[in-house]
C-alpha cells in the first residue's frame, strides 16, 4: 500500500509549484491530475509514471467526486507513491479534505502538500494586493458557485457590506447576479471589481469595472477566472506588472 500526496499545483505558472511538490512529482509512480493543474508539470515525472486525468469543468464534473476518491484509493493499493495534483491549494475549494477522509476511512496514508492558491496569487499577478495598509484589513475567499441542491443561498450576504476584499472563485457565470446582490445589500455601485482570466499564465487577461459595469465588460472572458471586489482593485493602477511585461 502506498502513500497519497494530496498536492497543490499552484495557480498556473509552472514556476509557482513548490519545491516539495516538484520533488514528489519527480518521484511519483502515478499522477492523478485536474484540469486546473498546469499539464507541463507532468513533463517532470519519471519515465514510466502513469497519468490519470480526472478533470472537472467549472459546473459539470467529468468524474463525480466519489469516483475520483475511488480512483485515488485504487491507485494507492497499486502504487507506492501516488501524487494527486490539484490546481492551487488542495483545501481552497479543492475538495482535498473529502479525498483525505475517504482515504483515512480505508486505512491509506496521506500527506497534504499546500499549493499557492489562485485566490491570492492571481490578483497578485494582476497587481492587486488582497490586503493593503490603510485600504482594507481583511479579505474573504468565497465560492460564486453554490451547490445546486440548496434552494437558498448559504452565503450570509448581509455580512458582505463591510470593506473586506472579496475574492469570488468559480463564479464567472454568476458575475452579474453577484454584483446586483452586492448593490442590493448596500455596497456602492461604484465599488471597483476586477475579473482576472487565466491568471499567472501567458494568456492572463484582466478587466476592471465597477459593480454596475463589470459584468458587461467581462462577459467574453474565458475561464478559469476569478473576480475581486473592493477598493484594493484601484491599486492595480500603480502595481500592475505582469500583463505589461507580456506586451
Ligand atoms: N484550489 C484552487 C481553487 C479551485 S476552485 C486554488 O486554490 O486556486 C476553481 C476556481 O479557481 C476557478 O473557477 C477560478 O475561479 C479559480 N482559478 C483557479 N485558477 C485560476 C487562474 N489561473 N486564473 C483565474 N482563476 C483561477
């Protein structure tokens, strides 16, 4: 029986893979990977390493989570070093906890390898700090894609009137609804919003607007994308660097 390494692959730029993750990728007998993990990472694997793709699209899963859990488990019975490579960090909307519980229940050893999460790194590549002295004292990371089985929102919207930076993941298709909701609960319609698509990759693109305008400006952006709501977005005027360098 092997060990499963539930490994964060970082947000896209291959150089944002941690040293520990790279070491495990090189040692792996099998790598079970997601759509969001940069596929170039696989070139680092040793000869004979097996690759299993269990990619998920934003809203429809190629494989249901239960089946992914089982694929990981079966590979742990077969191989010594199993790397489960996931976009960003395994615990930030990555379902890494569910995979860990499934393995624990079956007596399989595992380790978590943190990854650089897109929630912080993607805004950073766009020149937007999630906190900034004098602008905001905290930030939140929220799913924009709530479970369809729930008939009412689990997001406590009334708590969102504060000046916290809010980073929404998985929510591009609901951008308009979310902006409208934030205006409805009392945020200024002029509150700045940045939508960042394919962050940290050569195709990164950022669109900036306000709660009132951004959804129209960003409607053609491809996924993966996240959006940042808050005054920190204005700092991009002074801090943007990555997209400039690419031009
Ligand atoms: N565990 C991941 C997040 C998984 S949820 C992490 O820590 O980064 C998937 C969502 O992350 C996507 O829908 C998108 O909102 C965001 N995301 C991941 N990679 C991204 C990227 N390169 N650019 C923009 N958004 C990204």
